């Protein structure tokens, strides 16, 4: 199934619970907005485009429960703020809410919100295919591509952005291998990227994040492709560790690409104005339920970092490949 979808029979949001992968594949049903917000905060559904769809379907849940437009708008504010960094969450929420507000009864509002949410989900798949088409032209037969975090079908409604580029290149007959960085601390790379690539029989090698410089120096990487949580006026905000790979790629003359839909663009804003989500110290103090650091150690655990355009060879979008990007004024 798609990463996230609407269940017509149960009037609920269904999503693949990504915290259980790769050990267990389980579909989670969210009947209330509270359940969906909890799923977003716990990263059961994650990745910028998937959060856009989650935001939109969340508005539908708010319409089912809400008694008035004011009620619905108040509830939806909590959803919009469930995670602060990816711009897609508020993009999805606002599109579905604006559609809902055209209705006069709560039933009408629900119908309009659902139609818009389905449109956002379908668009996401179509957009990713276009990103794949443009991006695949940048890859050559035999390339080894390093990626960070998960910008695959599980970060989107389907297909993926960075991994979508790889999927399309393979579909076009190119032989591509992937190096997946584990992406500490929540391991979206080792748990999710490797799992989804193996499902599609795409060759993948898992490395620790700290191995990326070594593999680039050893000449084992031809290109780097990552996704984006927000493209701002001076560069790209993406999963923590992205900046480190970009610096190392530049040092080794390896093209560093970002694949992102236009719904992730927020060019009016500077990276300095974007809230970078800081996550619980427990994510570094514990691993798999086992304590691995002193309980009282000071922890700094940002979920995202900023990479300036100078380090990015091109941004691949559904409208084409943008090279030589400089700060937007
Ligand atoms: O914390 P996450 O797992 O939601 O972070 C996801 C990422 O950083 C992805 O690289 C980004 O959202 C792009 S997904 C197409």
C-alpha cells in the first residue's frame, strides 16, 4: 500500500508504522487527530512529503469531529505544529483547510478536505515520478550513489524523491548501486532505506555515518543524492548529517544533488528563521532500550541541519534540474 492513505470504510487515516520497520510491517489506523499527531511526533509517519499528506488527511479528521469552523481551525493548529522543520506539513494542512473552509456544513467541509487531501497524495506520486525522470538523467550506468536518511517511498506517499531518482534510473536500464548511511540517532537509513531498497532488489550497502568520508576518499562514491525538508533562500535543510556529507563530497569533487518537490520550497525564508527540531536526549542516551551514556550528560540532539547552495551541484524538482543555485533575494 501507499505510505499513508485514507480508509474510506473506516473514515480514518491508515499508515505504515515506520518505527517498527524492518522487524515488523504493520498498518496503523488513526481515527482521531490526537492519534495522528502522536504518530507524527513519534515518527511513525515521517519524511517531508509524507508529512504533507498526513497534514491534509489530519484536517479531514478534524472536520469529522469539529462542530464549527473555529473548532476545526483550533484543532488543526496543533497538527500544523506537530513537527516544525519540514515545510510540507503546513503546506498540506493549509491546502486541505482552505478547501474545507469553502464548505458551509461540517459534512461539506469534510468532503472538500478529503478531496483536496486525495489530490495532494496523488500529486505527490506524480511529482516524484517527474523528479525521477529529470534526476535519472544525471546518473550514469554503473554509478554508486550515496544517500542519507530516507528520501524514498516511505518518506513520501509513494516512489520517493532521492530514491525515486534511483528507481527511475534503474527502470531506464541503468545499473545503480546505493550506499545508505545509517542516519543516527533514529536510523532511518539503516532501518528504512535499506529495507525499502531490498524490497525492490536494488543493491545497497549500509555504512555508519562516520564512514562516508572514507568511502568518498577511496573513490567508491560517484554521486550523492538526498532529499529536503525545506529549501530556503540560501540552501537546503535536511536530516542531521546532510551538511557533513556535502562538505566531504565537495572536498572529493563528487556531485551532491538534492531531490525535492516544489512543495518543500520556502524561498522567502532564511535558514535562520526556520525552527530546527530538537529531539529528546534519550535518543542519544539509550539505544534499543539500553543505556549507552550517563543519564545526566548534557545532550545536543538537533534533527536537521542546513547545507548552503555552494555545496549543492543541483536541486532536482518536478519542473527540472536547477544548477548553480545562489542565494535568492
Ligand atoms: O526526521 P525525518 O525522518 O522526518 O527526516 C526526514 C528527512 O530528513 C528526509 O530526508 C526529508 O524529509 C526528505 S524526504 C523525501
